[in-house]
C-alpha cells in the first residue's frame, strides 16, 4: 500500500468516523456530557470512550454549520473534545516504527505534528457525516489494575456491521486512545508499512515532507470548502 493510497484510505475514514459516531447510541451519556467534563481518571475504559464520543455527538448535532460541512468548526470541536484524549506521541512513534529512534528530537516533533494534523483533517471531514447508528460494546476483559486495555465494539446501521476496537493506555491523567482497529486492521499498522517505505526511499525528512504536502492539500480543500 503506497502513501497516496493510505492517505485516502477508506479504512482511515471509517476509523475516525466511527469514533465520532459512537455517541449516537448513548443519548443519556450525551445529555450528561453536555454539563460535565469527562472523568478520565475514574471511569472504566469503555465508559470513557462512550463519554468522549457522546460529548462530541451532542455538540455536532447542535451545530448546523458542522453538519453542513464547515470543516473549520469541525476542527475546532475536535481539538477541544477529542485531541486531549489521544496519545499522539505514542501513536506517531508506533506508526513510524524502528525509524522513530533514528529521528532527531526536532524530526520527532515535526512528525508528530504533521501526523496529528493529517488525522484531524480526516476526522473533520468524517464528523459532518454523522447519522443514526447503533453501537454494541463487547465486555471489556481487564483487571482493575491493568494500564492497557482494548475496548471492542460493533457499529450497526445500513449495510454490514463494522467492527471497531480501541487500544487505550492509562496515564497519570487517565485513559488515552493510541490506536484504532477497523474490520481487523489497526490504524497504526496500516501506516507503519507505508511510512517505512517512504523513509527507505527518502529518509525521515522525506516522510515529513510527504506528510506536510498532504496536509497542505487538505488545507486547500478546507479553505475552498
């Protein structure tokens, strides 16, 4: 899978879209989330995921501009309600793989910034497509002292059910998402192969340049929209 294919991958769009759609099946959680912050340090991991997405859904459904495709507003909502709960440093390091250790601190910082921007742009385009879906969560198999867990779910709507799983880690501030699995393919692993191919061909700076170029293209589309 080459870089162009990954950047336009329906897998990625499905992953970020369904993370937003999780709240559709939890109206009671959504109503509560409008008036209370996510208590990431005390919630069970599955409730944590539900709370984030329910809060996002409640906001999007009240904003006609986002529903009409206003990506600027969608990005603002994502930055406020989603980004604080994602470990982009771990996600980026895992996606870059063994080449991460070869990157300088400045290169690591730039990689993380560009990768985050790429996911934010993709997520913003998906948020405006929220419709009525139902979510079935699987029982979480973990112990109270576990610091890493997987939250599994199935999205049901038009068409075949979609399997969506989340890898979470428990940091000092609470749970954070660091990977998403759509239909059996983990997001980080999907990027790792293409990133390694780009680094092999043009080095770390080449990968940064490729990410930067793609983000500029997405920014142009956002402005045009």
